[in-house]
C-alpha cells in the first residue's frame, strides 16, 4: 500500500515544484494537491485499519492533512500562506521525530524492536522534515521558492520514486 501512496504523492510535489519555478497554474495545482491529500488521508486510514500499521499511518496522516491545507490555499488563491506554513512547521516537527526514531530504532518489546532502525527510512523522513521546514520558511518569506522547488524535485526522486519503485520491484528498500 505505502509504495503506491509514495508514487501518488509525487503527483503533487513535482507540479508544486514546477509552479514555484514559474511553470504551472495555481488553481489547477491546488486541485491536484487536494486530490492527493484526500487519497493520502484515505491511504493512512487503510494503513491503520486494514494493515494494522499505526506507525506508518501517523506519518501519512500528518502529511495528508498538510497537503489538504496547501491544496486549499492554492485552490482558493490565498496570498498569505503563513497558515499553511504553520501547518508545515508542525508536520516538520513530526517528521523530525519519525527521522530520529528511524535512525536509532524504537524500544524493544518482548525482545523485538517496536520500530526497526532503517537508514533509508531515516533518509526519507529526514527529507520530509527538511522539505516541510523549507515550506515553513518559504511561507514566511525566509527561503526562495526556487530553492524549495529544487528541493522538492530532488525529494521526489530520492524519497518517493526510488523507495517506492524499489519496494515494488525488489520487495525491499535500497539499503
């Protein structure tokens, strides 16, 4: 389930990057982001209920809600994006916590780690954290849209496409 959601998320990150580089349209990009946000929240719900994976669902929920806020802001033509920036900051803090736990691993419960240490998942969560800190800074005029755009493009490749397709083809993360 998660690899498909990662591929789907690229359907908003990449267009937002292009929009920030001057290639795109605000309302259409907002609509696409709303659709992605909606499906990420649905995916998070399935991850939690059907797959009994609240760990992954938590990260998907926080990002899905963030995508809905960004999508609504773009779709309605908001000129002051600080509210979306504030949601981004909250998302960044949550992603940072995920990154730290993935770096060191979770506590052992009955002899097995509650959350396994994973270098690649750590890298992914760290990229999510960096990107959402960048969105926060951009919303407050402290970071250029071009830098954010290129970060999103790199993030699509490293933290969405590579792990998603690698998991679907090889059944495991790259390392």
